[in-house]
């Protein structure tokens, strides 16, 4: 069986989608060699194709390029590229649906980006089979579409692991932490990530004279968020890294952190929480959406609408070494449940099912 896995354009700069594509492909090659799998990454558009021109290239040129590669099964790895279904034999297409955030949080209802999403979502609905990456996402999809699908979780790469103490110290020295506590957030800064609630919680911790540095990785603060930071007088306690320079740096950040905080209103899965646990970092996450099923009893769950509760949870982890160590051990054990090998085997089973059904 030949399976073609269609990845996002690298120009999207979506680390979680890149990691999913690469890790699943490598695991398929390793544990399911009987599946002749290929990871197809689209060619870069011409120089100058940014903004709307890139969207047009993605919607028109990528499908034309994709149809040049026949296979028994096609796997569109990101539902936002669902428009590729229109260029393929839909009876042999699998689509991974990571979340339905654009439906829950529609933002602007007009414009080229919105139109691209609407077309892609129509394409997703024509696919033979869906993969949802969490029970939460699966139940959301079933309640809205009534479709049957498979639930197959992400894994976590082996490179996300606890570093020796001397390496951890070096990473902390890199950011000049000394005895300061490092509070970490990984992800973008869109409203569903609840950065405003987290910033308000940090202000409460600052009022308690907690000496901390908050590092936000992977996003860009909005104008209103920057105003809030200034109004809360947090500018000297915050560092934003738009994108980790490498996975080594991201692993270093997880290891250097005293706690990872994800107070999101909505997550399809929650990659950073899993990666942090795999690195032995305590996590404080929302008690909503997919995060409780990912973290289980290995983290502190909080009401994302309550900055006081978020602050109290962070303070508990930072002030109680025994609690932090307990969370560390539980997190390591929990993370071991999520492997790319398991993901690959379950995904290959879906390929076989779809191939047999298309005959």
C-alpha cells in the first residue's frame, strides 16, 4: 500500500503541524514499513508571494501539484488544507482534524482567509475518513456533523526529555534567571489562549513580591495585550520569543522552566502541556476543552476565567517543592502514554480500512 501524506507549506510556520507531519511520517517508516509512505511538502511559491498571493497559491497551485502523485491512500495532515480533497480521489482521502477553532471563534466573517477556510472545510467533509486528535475534538465533530471517525492522539518526540542538572542550569543562566522563577507559556497569542487572564494572574503574583520571569514562546502580543502589560507594570518581568530558534532551545526552555501555564479557553489537544510533562516540568492548565484528558492527574487544573485561581495554582507549584516534584513524576509517567509508534500503528489501520473501502 502506498500512502501519501500531504504536509502544510513550511511558510505557514506552524510548529505543531510541522511536528505532527514529521513525527508521524518517521514513525510510520519505523514501525509500519509495509506501508510505503511518503511525506509530500509543497514547493515554495515564487518570491514575493506573501499575504493574499500566498493564500491563492496555497488554494490553487498546491492542489494541482498534489494530483501529480497517485497513491492508494491520501492523508491530508491538517484540516485547514482540506481543499486538497477536491484534487484527489475523495474515496481514498483521510483528513486529520485538529480542532474546529475557526467555527467556535470565527473572527472576521469575510475576506480571503475566511473564504479559504470555508472552501477547505467543505473539502474536509468530502473525505472518506477523519482522524480526530482527542476525545474532546471527536465529540465536538460528532455533535456538529454526526460523522463516524477515529480518535488517534499525538505522540511526543523522544527529544523532549529531562536534561541533566548541569545542562538545565546552563539554560537558566542563558536567560539570566539566577534565583528567579521561570513561568513559561508556549503557543500563539490569539484570544482563545487567554493571555489576558494569564497576565492578570502574573500581576497578582507580582503584587505578592514573587520574583519571576515570564517567557512567552511562539506568539506575538497584540496591541491590546501590550497595553495590558504596560498597565499592569509587567514589562520588566516578561520576555517574548516569537519562535524558538530550534527544538533544542524549546527543550531547554521546558527544562529551565519552573512551571508551564496553559490557561486556554479552547484547545484541540495541547501539545505544549504534553511536551512540558515529557521534560519533567510541572503544568498548570485549564480544566476545559481537551487539556484535562491530556494532563490527567499529572497537572493542576484551573478555571481559565478566574485569574485569582490561576495565580494561586502557580504560586502553589512554585512555593511547594514536594508538590512540584510530585507533578514532575506524574507528568513523566503520563507523557510515556503518548507515543508516535502507537499513533503510527493506529493511523496505518485507518489507511487499510480506507483502501479496502475504496475498492
